[in-house]
C-alpha cells in the first residue's frame, strides 16, 4: 500500500491510497486500487485486465484514465 501526498492537482494537500492488486492478464500492466476504486476490470472468470485492453477486446476506443 502506498500513501501519496499531493501538493497540487486534484487533491490539494491530501493523501491518496494506491495499492497494487494484480496485473492485466493481456498486456501485463500493473493494476492498482486508487482510493478504493479499481483501476481496471474484473472479468467474469475472475481475471483482471486494464481498461485499455478491455476496451480493445470490446472493439471500442479506450478513454484515458488517471494512473496516479
């Protein structure tokens, strides 16, 4: 678990919890839980994938997300 102090940006003077929860089963990118929100997708079979790979599988263009 990581505590990240922000001095500017979205969380002025606050803290962000960043905890690694696994890796994308498609590309190997690390996936984190950021302040309680999963920065990826849990598939029906229980595997993880990043947003970009999930969107590619579905044939849609991925939206850029905050990666801390």
